[in-house]
């Protein structure tokens, strides 16, 4: 990886370096983790926004269907027995 320099306020640089040192990582690794966290938040925000546009009847249909799966999964017929591992669920 080729390193590059970016201009940031010296106070911010010092704060980043201090926290990175406390965590035992480089400033670059710390900034990368912050950026990855920000990207994750953006993806989750997009999911929330899309979910908010989902029609109510579709949400209700999904809710009914998923509760049926919950019932089926709780029927005591574990998938492990089907794969030749009858004691896997005990």
C-alpha cells in the first residue's frame, strides 16, 4: 500500500494520534476503522430508508410469513437429524 498525506488541523491530528496510540494501532488504521464505521452507518441508513418506503401490506405479509417460520423452527424437528447427526441438537 502506498501512503499519502492529507491536510488536517494539527489539533485533530494530535487527537487522532492519541486515541490510536491508546488503542495500540496506527493513526491510519484508526482513521480507516472510523471510515469503515461511517460506511456501515450509511448502508444501514439506506436500509432504514428503504424499509420506511415498504408498503404496510407487504410488511404485514412478511410478519405473518416469518411467524410461520418461527413456528416451524420450533416444532422439534431439527435439521441435524436429516443430515445424519441425530444427537447434534442435544
